[in-house]
C-alpha cells in the first residue's frame, strides 16, 4: 500500500539533514539565511538548530560583525573538532589520508610516495590503514569518527568499492573498499569513488563551481579523468562508470598509444607522458614533479617547454570543445596537473573553443582552474564519508556513539587465558 506523502517524522529528519548540510558546506550560516535557503519559517529553523545543537553537531553564536543596526540573527556553525571522517586518496604516485572535521576542515593528514609497481592492493591498503589508525590515535578524547570515504584513480563499482579497472596501475577487479574497511576495523563501510567524479562534486560544492548547476571537470594525474555535473547532480552512467573523459577519442589516426589499449585518447595526447615527451625530457622526469618542471621551464622562456604546452593545449582544446558542444556547461574546470598546465596552454584551448564550439554554447561558458588545488579529490572523498550523517544526522550519530561504546568496552574487558 503506497503512502500519500511523507510523515511528519520523515519531514523532520529530511530538514535536519538539509540544515546540517547547509552549515557543513557554508561553514557559518545565520538563522535567517537558513530560513530563506530552506523555505521554512524561523520558528522551525529554531527548533531544528536546537536539536542539532543539543546533539553537539553545531553551535550557535552571535555574528562577529553585522554592520547593521537591530538585533542580529544568530550564526550556526559546524563542530569540526567533535565529529570527523577519515578520507583517503589513492593517486598513481602518492597515497594521502586525512582526518576531516565536520565543515570540511582538514584536521590532520598523512602522505606517502606510492611506487608505480602494478597491482599493489595489499601495500596500498596496509599503508592507508596504518595512516588511519595513527590519525585516530591522535584524535582528542570525545571526538567521533562518523564515516570513511576514499578516492581512487580508476573505474569504481559503487556498490562495494571494487576497482574494476585502474589502467595506469594494472588494477582489475580489486576489492579495495572491502579490504580497507576490514583493515581499519572500525565497523564502518568504506565507500569509494572515482577521483575525477569526486573532484567534480567537490568543486561544485566547495570550489570554483559553487552555484554552477552544469559543470565539466577535467582532472590530470598521470592520465586524465573527468566528472560532469548536470542540473546539480553527478552524471555517473548506468553502472557508475560514466564520464571517462580521458578516453574520449581526439586523434584516432596517428594518436599516441593509451594504457587502455586504444590510441589517440585525450589522456594519451595531454597526459603526463605526452607533455614530458613533447618537451624532450623523456627518461629524466615523471609524476607531478616532472609536469611542474616543464611548466616552470616554459615560464622561464624555454622554447621546447613552451612548444610542448602549446601542443598539449591544442589537443586539450579539441577535447574541451567536444565537451562544450555535448553538454553546454556553464563552466569547465581544470584540476590536478591540468591546473598547472592550463595557464601555459590557455591560448590554444581558447582558440579551439572559438573555432570549434557552437556560438550559442560558448557564449556563457567559463574556463577556470580548480580552487581546491591538490586537495580536490581528498575533499570529495571526505564528502563520501559525511554522506550518511548529512542524510540522517541524529540516527547516524546514535549508531556512531553505540559503536564507539562497544569498542571501548571491548578494549577495557580483560581477556582470559
């Protein structure tokens, strides 16, 4: 039997989650602004904030500087020191872990170099779990871990965090999320997302794309990934494997070989190896440091490095032009290594957009670099960890406290031989 509508309790839970999400993303929001954003009256906002304050998730305080006469509206802020997630970011040549507080504040972090050594699931999980345990040991008493999230540079099955395919490291059907959850031993699932998908969401929610409902995000690491926001939501495809923008064909006839087995993919023509080869530095450089070396040489006027950026920019421009024609975004964002490459190749990208994009589609589109820098995918991973709390704050918090109490009792209970 289908119910005619939501119950009052369901509406309350939804509103609690929506209010906490506004505060989590904005950092500090006045009661009056929350009422406007959520379309609720002020007495309802007062009741919702009171519940979240009582739970310790937010606090209310006077604004620091109103600049206006009259009684100011109280400001609602998240409590990052009391609630946090563990966020993990697996890049081709680096492993990153962080404890991220409510509100998106990075409270503590760890990093390690990752060797390009093929299918290294056991090593990756071991390092990340060690980081996670260390981060939690250094957490102040009373602070609760409410979730875990991870970003990986490959195609991810959303249901269980399995890496179906990681072309630059040889991962095929690796149970990354399951294994990391087991090694962490927190009783929490570990949702995993494609790094570029999470980067797109992070820029849309916290970065240069705030307020942009249709956005294309291009992320450069060794290769190139992408994420597309349509109507404010991630375009993820039928199985969660959509928006593999790096494997869009741009040079099919004499293109460079790609790790995916094809030739002339966007990532093959604009990725790390293409840039370093075009600059005549093959064998000497690799990774983000290699890309930066070429970019810095170009800035100093090195002819080969400048020409390499121009060549990369032309292929990048072809890819961007195709994406603008297909999706009519309000913004295209360049992240990862492309954040550093784009300024030196912008003229070529803009030239291709001018020449190859339909006039109506290029009239309003803006091309920007990521505002979140190297932490863009880590920020996206953290949002995976916060997702359940933001959907149902009080129930998730009750479960978290019960789980923490169980772990404490197990720790304090002596074992018998």
